[in-house]
């Protein structure tokens, strides 16, 4: 059975002085994503993850399996992440042959993009 669409939230706390997703409010972001997915009955899981290896870009959130990757996430970005998760779920559940939604997103957009 394929993995259900899941929003992965890095909640790692790194040693003092090092940038981490936890240090940028990732646990509160995860709690709010859990609340919103339940209230909206999206059928999308929210799970913690221990480091994507992109700590300087935290807070980092990824839609799995194989979905969009969000960086510099704040509370204001959560509606866009939920929209992307729903779009990814719709794509994954559709018959083969459809065009996938965008897979890489940086919030805010990278300079020059
Ligand atoms: S601490 Fe979140 S990506 Fe490393």
C-alpha cells in the first residue's frame, strides 16, 4: 500500500548557537498544521521529522511522498502548505498521466525567482 500523503515537519533542536527548525518555531507550526488538517478533515497526516539537512533554511516542511518542499516557513505560510498538500493528494489519487503540482517552493521566494 502506498504511503498516504503526509506533511513532514522538521522539529529538530540543534546544539546552542546553531540554527534549527525548532529554534524557528517548528513545534508550534506542526501543532497548528495538525489542528488545521483535523478541523478541515483533509485526510492528510502530519508527522515530525528529525532534520532534512537544510537547517539554515528552517523552518522546513515537506509534503511526502515526493511533494513540495517549503523553507523559511512561518504561520502565515500554513494555508499555502495545506493547499499544496491537498493538490498533491488529489494528484496522487488521480489516474496516471496528469501533470504534478510544483515540487520545490521557497517561502519567501528566492531572489530572482
Ligand atoms: S534542523 Fe530542520 S532541517 Fe535541520
